[in-house]
């Protein structure tokens, strides 16, 4: 039994070069991937590279009170939204009772983040009662129902007729007739804002026709009719106030852009709430060449509502067989319906670009804020102070590393070459991984992360010292270098693993219970601790096995750091074999 064991041990000891080759190949592959990705430097946090700071003030205009619970919920949602944009190390925190501060590092799309971070993302599905183009393009632009740019459909496996087809061309034309603007709006309002309104009020109205509401029109209907007649969605000031303050149960106005033309809409009460959307994601339709779409999955309650409203809309003529998908007051799509859509799945199509589809899905997925927010200020943060601190931190790290090297050379002499080579490999792996993790998971290097990397120098050096001291202990007991290296490794390995496990556990707990910049310190500390284990197992130990075969180290040279005389080694014990039991002599 002993012979095979010695054979396996010798075989394992005779292939340290293979282990070294594996880790060197891994380093080359990671470095090549870093250069191929184009990200050759780590991303810097806002304290090092600068960025944008946004101050938002909470407004209690959604029926929710401004309290700590709602503010904390808003901070959590904003954090997820910003991270959904690929922004890491963004700081979202409360300031006082009503303000939230959002710090976004440089190098990210700050405008896109500003558009999303404070957006309430209120989504409603409202039946379309009337619609028409506005602005200078009103006389020449077709009805939005002829664009074919917006569709609603069941899941791709469904085959409901007409639910995925293009919209039919509207046959109505501008004219001062019974279907004039004022009459159409009045009839739609009299229908109690239900999708079963008569077809006589369904045609798009003439922009030139006067608003002639009947004498029996109520004051609210007359006011809404006048607002619809005066609304010009081609003007930004009017778009932002269209439908302002409307409740889900109210008939309201809205604006939407299709193929560069702005349309105004008269919309009925909300039939489905955006909170009933269970999941939303951006997908590219390769089967019908419809481009980027946003697929939605409704919950049980939303599925039933959506099936009911589409069944009612399918009975009407255009545009009252359409429903407006209204996001924060803007009609992002107005698809027609030809039959009830069941199954709880639907797609929003609107000639989206990839970014537009992903942004919409991002807002819908992360839900609505419990409060609305008004942007108070947007300032640019300079990296001058952070740059000075980074310079000071790197200088301190360089001085500390130099002192460590001096100590290793003075105390371990030739063994210091192994320690410095291991530190170099660990440093290369740390840098390359930080550069790759920037675009991969949004990791950004901030000042606490730099501190974590500096602390890791000591952790890595401790592992080498533990192993070296175990080897020296074996030499003190009278063993030669080659068996000392192998006998010292199991004991040193156990100590190194326990020490690194404690460090990694501390980093994991710190990363879990903290937020903001402290997480950068914890992440870097955990990463470098894992790399320490990799370097010691796959570089330091095989390298020591190879050096133990070299005469300079094996002979115990004075400058190798393994001189038996300098270490106070004992002469090897030699035991003689006894031929038989020893008899006790009588006195």
C-alpha cells in the first residue's frame, strides 16, 4: 500500500510546471480579453472621475404621504432603475425629509438616468375616443391608425385573426360635417367614456371645424371639449400639461408621436393599471421583422381586465377599437384590436429602437414610485478632490509595498523573489479583473475600493509568510529542502484557507449590510482574497517545488534564506534497528 502512495506523490510533485503553465495561460487569456473589449482601465467612481449629482424633491400629489417608508421605497426603486441602466457605484440617498440625492459617475448616460430616475412610470391602458394629428403636419399626415407602427397581440404562439396585423387605413377625411371635432368629442363624452360608443363619433375630426357642443353638454364636458380643440401636441409646453392631474377614472387628454408626427387623443377611463403588469422586457422580433418590442405579462387580475377591454374594443370601428397605452401622460402606442386578447401576454410595438424598448421595459419592470419628484438641481461633480486623494492613496500604497519588499529581502533573501513574483501575479489578475468587471457588471473603482486593494497586499503577503515559515520549521528539524517544501505545504495550506475564509466572510457580510461606497471596499477585499487563494495554490506552491530542485536553494545557500546553519537546524536523527529484546541485568 505504501508504494502506490509514494508513486502518486512523486507524480504530483513532478508536474509543477503544468500548474504554472495553466495560470500563465489564464493570465494571458484574461489580458487578451481586456484588450479585445477595449476596456483597458477600470471604471472610476464619481469620487475619482466626477459625474452628475441630481437633487429631487418629493411631491405629495399622488395621494401618498411624504414619510420615511415612502421615501425609503423610492430610494430602493431608484437604485434598481439606475443599476438597470448599467450604472454602478451610483449613490441614491435621502437628504432631509423631502429630498433625494442621486450621484451618477462620469462615463454613463446621465441624461438617460435623469429621465428615468425620478419618473413615476404610471402606465394605464385607456380606450381611444377621438384622435387627430396636430401642428403643421395635421393637414397632410395620415391618421395614426394607418401607420401600422403599433400593434397589440397575444403570445407569439397564438393565432387570433387580426390581432397582430397592420392597422386598417382610415377612410374619414377632414370636413365640416356632423362628425366635426366638437360633435365627435361631445358624442364620445355622452357615451360615458366606454369603448362601446357609437360609430358616428369614431372618425377623426377636422382640425378646421369649429367646436360646436350641444346645449345639453355639461360644463365638464364643454371644458374638456374646449381643451381638446385647443390642444396642439406639436408644442412641448402643451404636451407636458395635457391630461395633467387626471385620475385613472377620469376621461382625459394625451399626446403621442408616430413617425415624427404628434397626435392628440381623447382617452376614456383607465381599463387596466400598469401595476397589473407582472413582467416587461425588450425583445427583437426576428419572425415578422417588426423590430424591437416590449413584451408584457399580466397578473391574474390584469389578464382578465385586458381580455375584457379588448373584447369590447373589437366591436367598435376606428379609432374607437384602439386603446392608448399611456405612460406618464404620453401615449406611447395606440394599437387597434380586432378580437379579444387572452392569455395574459401582449406586445407593445412602436418602431422602437433598442434603447427605447429597453428603457420602457426598465421603467415598467421596476414599478412606479410611491411619490412624484420634481428635479430641483443638476450639478456636475469634479474629480479634483478625489484625484488628489487617489494620488495620496496610491502613494501610501506604493510606500507600504516598498516597505514590504524591503522586509522580505532583508529577512527572506532569495525567497523574497518568490514573494515578489506572487505579488506581481496577484496584482496583474486584480487589475485585469477590475477592468473586465466594469463593462460586465458595472463595477466602478472608488476610493474605498482602492483602500481594499491596498489592504489586500498585506493579506497576500501573510499567506507567503505562513508557507515560508512552515518550510523553515521543517529545515530546522533537520530535513532537506525538497521534502521540507512538500511536508510544509499541508500545514500551511490549512492555515491559509482558514485565514482567507475569515477575511472573505467579513467582506461578504460588509458587502451585504452596507450601501454605497463601503460596498466598493468590501467587493475589492473579497475579490483579492479569492485571488490570494488562487495565486498561492497555482503559482507560489508550484514555483517553490521547482526552486527546491535548484542547487542555489537546495544546497542551503546563505543568500537563499534557507541556510540550515542560520536557521539553527538540528542534525538529522539516526536510529539503529534492534536485533531483539534487551534483557534486564540483575543487580
